[in-house]
C-alpha cells in the first residue's frame, strides 16, 4: 500500500501534495481548502471522515454495481441474500456475457465444468509465471521506513521478501494482459485445486491491484469477455473469473455496508475459543499437518494464498475448532495483502465460519481430509492419513469435521443441505473416542 501510494504521488509530480504525518488528522491540519475523499473502506474510517468539517465523501470507487442498485436489489429479497442471485442481476444490469436477455451458452454458472483436482502427477500447472515485478528506488525507501519502524518496536506480520504484487497501473495492466492471454484458460478448471509447489496456479493474483485502484474490475471483466468472444477463451474459465469480480467481490463489498455494524460480531454457532498463538503468529514451522503448514507458510512469506486454501484449509480448521469468528476476521485482515475489513467481514463471518447461520451462505464450508486429498497433493507427504479419524495418524481435518458436526448439530439441524452429513454422524460408532481425542488435542498445533 505504501509503495502504491508513493508511486502514484511520484507519477502525479507537482499535481500532488504528499504529506507524511503521524495521523490523518495531522495531515488535515496542514491543508486549509475544502477537501473530497473517496468513500473509505471501513465503517470506522467512514464515521471519521463524515465527522470532519469541510471534507466531502465521494461515492465508492472500484466496484461495478452502484450502492443504490444493490440496496434496491437486496431490499426486494427481504430474507437470505444469495451471491448467485445477485450475480445474475449484475450480469443483466451491466450486460456482461449476455446475448440479449439470455446468458451466453444458455447457462449462468459453469462451475460444474470446473472444480477439477490438480492434473495427476503434476507439480505445477502448465502456465507461464506472471511478469516479474522489478523493485525501484521508491520500494527501497519503503523498505527503509519499514525496517526503521520495526526497529522502533512496531510489529509486522510475516516475513520480508520481494514485492510480488503490482504497485503501479503499468504493472497491474501488464499482469492483467498476461493473465488473460496466458493463464485465464486454465483458471476455471483448476481454480479450486491446490499444489504444494505451485501456490499461484492459474489465479490472476490481481485482488490487491483492484483494491488499490490500479485496475478497474470492469476493465478486467470486459477484457476476459473479449477473450472469449474474439479469441475463443473457454467460457467456463471466463465466466468463473467474471463471477469472482462482478459477483463475489461486489457482493461482499455491498454486504459489508448493507448489514448493520453488529453483523461483524455474529456468532450463532457459539464458537468461543480464542485463536491459539501458533496460528495468530503464523508459525508454520510448529505445524506438522502438511496442508496447514504449507498454507500458513504461504501467508507468512507472501501474504497471499488463493481462495481455496483460505476457505478449505485455514477457515475450515478454525470452524472445526470453534475459534471466534471476529478474531479470525482480524487475522485475515492483517495477514493478507488484499485484506481489508470490508472483504474479510462477510467472507469470514458469513461464508467461512457460517456465524450468521445462513444470511449469505447456504451451508458451512466444513470438510474432512478427503476433500483436501482430492483437491491437492498435500496428503501424500503428510504424517497424517486423511482416511483416519482416530489414532496417532488421525487427520486433524477428518476428526475435526466430525467433532464440528457433533458440536453444531442442534444449530444445523434445520438446514436441509446438512441432513446427509448429520445422518452420517449418527452412524459413527467411535464418535465418543474421536471427540475425546480432539478434546485432548485442544489448541495445540496439529
Ligand atoms: Fe491435511 Fe489431513 Fe491431508 Fe495431512 S492428511 S495434508 S492434515 S488433509
């Protein structure tokens, strides 16, 4: 963020005044004129700027659907809000991948054609790496400042490393073009797969660039749509990418403002355990479970892993253990390069931890080791066995899955999408032993 801000100030030259002060208020004291500010990305910041004299708050930027349109759409529903429903509304509203009034190919969502496990035996996907980022003097200055602040006692998350994400419009555009030309085709089929030696796979890794305002999501959407219509890029990949942007990303942004401030502390599965220190400190080396250790190392070293490690490894583990959703929101917010309160609130509280009991998701994203085994290459080299729920090699995800269902069974009983899983739970004869084992494991790193 600092690098992007300083690069932009340098690009603007004498058209910009870049004030470096301890606080925002200190900077405001140095300016006499009336000011405009882009709509902030957290409630606290919005309250702050709204309370300032002579500062006008502009509408939000960097999203596709305008706030009044979302509110009108959501008010009409009056009940649970579903991304898929909003996504179709947005496709029509913005005329994306539409042939007149019908979706291209006649289907709105081609996810069923995707969701493939990684290619057998592969250690990486057959796609070229994104264009490299070359650091410059501005990055060197940012590094110096960060080192100085660390020496002064400010605590930072993760390990230092090269800048991996765009901080200028030129870098972001180069990454977008490269993604559309070389990586998009495999994004769809392998979007949910994980490979220990290929963390990026065919993901665009552009979320930080959208959040920083270096790219407009609609230009990426149009570029992907063109790739399909003109160059024949596979529709399942293009549709999946478009859904992430005008569907999911916009949806969680609008939900952040649409739900009241109390939504962030929803905890309807009564998850009351604190996040243990090894997780809070991203101590990947303390963890023996291959999947969790590797994903934590990715967060520590890159500040980024793609959406499935976030949801099905990190979030799934926390859900199974009953960690407080609010603490997880904070953790994701501070640990990820694209972490903002607006993006993590609905994603973690609603989707990953199901702490709102279905206001935005139809079921909790809880899964055992079989899911990780199917969708990754982690289990082969792990000291645990994804098939075992009991014993020294019991997979913590498999055992944790049943322990979670047992704990949440009363609250999930009315959910038809959980009926099958809850019925399976009834048939597990060694459940008391599994629960005792998980109790003994407690908050220790698996
Ligand atoms: Fe993860 Fe369990 Fe597979 Fe080990 S066996 S990698 S803990 S899912």
